[in-house]
């Protein structure tokens, strides 16, 4: 049968190729090796293939590591996330800080699936800190993916989880010296506004957005105007309303931005004011 054939004919070759000196050979192998799991089945995968996956996750060549991470789903379907995470999680955590940004990005994009399968307590204990660290990654694509992940994570774990485990950390970024981190704070608020309840938005997020309207960097100020518009649209989409106090404060912040010294800030302030 397929398992027997795989064990006797294919696996010895695969084991040799994992240790091949040529990185192109190892990269090609890494792009297809995960496809063996459904063929040979759960037991053979756990006993014989997992050690090979682990070796490849630690390979010196970033393309090899990337190919394994990008194809984890095939193995997940065969052995389940619990077994997968026990075996590979230490290596995955290590790759979260990989020097190659594409590897960090690939791990990043796998997080919501891990979160959904492993549950909230495991996620908070082992993975949440990685997701927060990516928000201040020096590569924009990684920061952007981490920001978009927040929305998916809150959709999985709920608004009350966001209130305690995500929002305080995001809002703390509004005080960072690096203006890119302050911008990321606003980008996170944009995506969180789509999935968080109105109370959380009004109590915790809006005060920080209003305070950032006085930022010294024009890019941050015009993004404040955009964020106000996005929050307003998100709340309308939920068929909810902000309190009259919050709405009038939004208006006065935008009126201040319309008078800004910077042309872009004035433009986005005006645009947001018109749709308020």
C-alpha cells in the first residue's frame, strides 16, 4: 500500500535530500515534502517526516525555511495542530525573529490558524508576544500583515479579549518615539474598529486618536483624520452610534485639522469632515 511504498522507497531518498549540499535541491524538496504527509498517513508522518520538517525549519537557507512554513497546512490536516505545534512550535517561535523578512511574514500569516486551533490561553501564553513584536518590525510588509492579523484574531477570540490582551498594547504605541510606530497604532485602530464593540472604541481608542491629532509629524496628523473617518464608517456599518459627546469631539478635532499648516492634513481633515 501507499504507506508501505512510501516508507521503503521514498523516505530513504528524502532523508538523503534533506542533507544535500546543494541549497537548490533542499529548497525544491522543501516545497514538496509536506505533500508526502497525506500519502503516508499520520503515524509515518509523526515518526519519520516530522524530524525532517524540523531539520528543514532549522536549515541555513531561508528559502528552505520559508517553503516549509508556507506548506504547514498539508501536515496540519494529517496530524492535527496539537501534534504539529508540540513538535514544531519552538522552531516556529525562533523563525518569528528570522533575519529574512519573508520568513517572518510567512510565520505571521500562519498565526490566525494557529490561534484558532490552539485556543486563547495557549495563544496568550506562547504566541501573542510575537504578534505584538511584529507590529514594530522594521519591514512594512510584516507590520502590515501583523496589523491585519489583529482583526482576524479579535474575530476568533472576541472583543473582551481585545480589551485586555490587544488594545492596551496597541494604544501604548501612540507614545513611541518612532513616528512609524505611532502610525502603526492608528493602522491597528483602523482594523480593530471593524471588529470591536462601540463601547471599547469610544472609551479606549478615540481618546488616543484625538490626542494624536496634536502629533508633531504631519503624516501622523493626516492619518488621524483618516482614522476618524474609518471609525465613523465602521460604527455606522454595525448600525450603532457614538455618544453625542464623542461625535462633537470628532468634529472639533477635524475642524482643527482643517486649519493645519500642512496641505495634506488640511485635505484629509476636510474630506473626513464632509462625511461625518
